[in-house]
């Protein structure tokens, strides 16, 4: 009798084996009969059954804002680092001798002359008559032109000439900090930035870098910052993409990002700097040296003598390869090159003042071709420094 019942059960379940729904229901029913208490008091950390993957949307990736380090993992791979970045970017290095023509200011003037709708300029020092005249001409032909500067500069002659040309001039209304930016947004699609004030020496005698980026999202980010400078209201909102990151001080505390970049460097860190008094950044470079990285840097000699807390001697004493750039003119760059792949530039000196008080802008650009150009400029200055 038992054999007959067993045979019948085998035949019954065999017939059901091709019906997945029935099989699952049967299995679940058996499980429930065996452990009735499991439904009444489930474990808090019990594993939930997986849903069928075919009907699930892909899990969205974290935005770069929520995880800046992981967002750059693919960028730092040697396989496709340079292929990822298609950013339209151009760098111009200042002339150090010769006539006062054919420099970066002439390139800036061309873009001003091509402007159709708007020019928004945030500039610390301004004495370049050629750029001044180009801005007044743009205003006369109907382009919306506005300028923000530092409160200590707003009464300077060239700013007053611009104001007399019906160009609104705003200042930061803050005597305890500098509006130290040097950027211009044209037609909300083009950005000029870098280390250069709009003076003749910036383009023809100092060591400076001027960078042009044609990208609407980058331009829009800078336009928002311009509005904040104009209205004296600041919001922490860095822009991060595959190719470029934008940070504004003091709200974004760029020191943290700069130290992260140094900490993540694999081979080398090189820098050109006008003022360097920030010990946290100096310590990050010393740690990188101890990890076996090649660290080289050049300071402006006169600024090093002027700055009581300059970190030149501190780095030298800790075995870093640092030099002083002398002569009659400034090494006014604020540049760092990491692993010959990443470029940091802008108005940000390596000082606590730049991080916590001044209005500054910083660009981190992940583009090998651009880094190669900065590397050549670094080598030129390094070889002429002491």
C-alpha cells in the first residue's frame, strides 16, 4: 500500500515540474507549514528575497557631488584618461620680454569684440587700456557689460573710466578680504580664467597663465558665482564633471580638494606659486614625498621674502625640491600639475586667506594634452629658477 501511495506522489509532482508557478507555490506552502512562526516574528536584519532582475531598472550611479573620489576612478586609469575629456580648452602663457603686443590680452580682446549679448567680468586689478576700450566699445554696441571688483580697487582710474562708459561697477563691500578673482564670462558660453589680472605686466612680463574654456555649463557655473559676488550672497555649489571641476572660495573650501588630489597622486606633483603659507597643503606635499613621489615646486622669490609664514624653507628642510624665481617681475601663477595628467589653476594662492576669506576661483582639469602644455611651462620656469 505504501508503495502505491509513494508512486502516486512521484507521478503527481513530476506532472507539476514543468509548471514553475505551481512548483513555487507548492514549495512556499511547504516552507510555511514547516516554520509558521517565521512570518509572525521576522528578523530585523533578515535578507529579503530578490526580485526578478529582468523587470528592475538599473541602479542609478551616485552623482559626482555625493562621491567626488569615486567619480574620478575611471578618469585616473591609464587606458582612457585622455579619451574621456573632450573639453574645449586653451591655455596662453604670458610673454616675459619683447614688445607689449601679441599677448594674451589680444586674444581676450578678440573674444570681447565677438560678444553678442553679455560680458560679466570679476577682476581684482585692472590697468590694461586695450581691454578697457574693448569693453566700452562692446557696451556701445549694445552688449550687456557688468564688472565686479574689490572694494579697495573700485575707485582706481581704469574702473572709473569704465563706469563713465556706462558700465556698472560693483565691489565686494568687504575690507577684511579680497575679491581676488580674475574671470570673464562671454555670451554665457565662454570663460576666461587663470592667474592674470588685466594689467600690461600680467600679459607681457610676469609669469602667468590665462585659460579659455568654451563650455556652456562651466560658463553658467561662473555666471552664478558672478551674481553671488554682485549681491554679496554665497552658496556652496561646486561644479563637477568628467573633465573639469570648479570651486569657489571661501564657500567651497578648496584646500580640502587640493589636499585630496595630492593624497591621491601616484607619481608626481609639481607647482608654480606666488604665495604659499598654508601648512596643511605643505604637509600633504611632504607626505607625498615620503610615499616616494617626485615633488617639485617654484616660489616667487620676492613674495617668499615678504611672507613671514612662507612654506619655502619648511619644504626645503623636509627634503623637497623647491626653488625661487627671482628677477624684476613676478611668478604670479597659482598652478599644480598632478601625475602629468591633472591641472589645477585659477586665482587661488596656497594660503589660509585664499581658502577662508578671499573670493577666489579654482579649476581642476583632467586632460593630459593640457597638462603636457603646463608641464613644459613648469620646466621652463624651473630651469630658470634658483
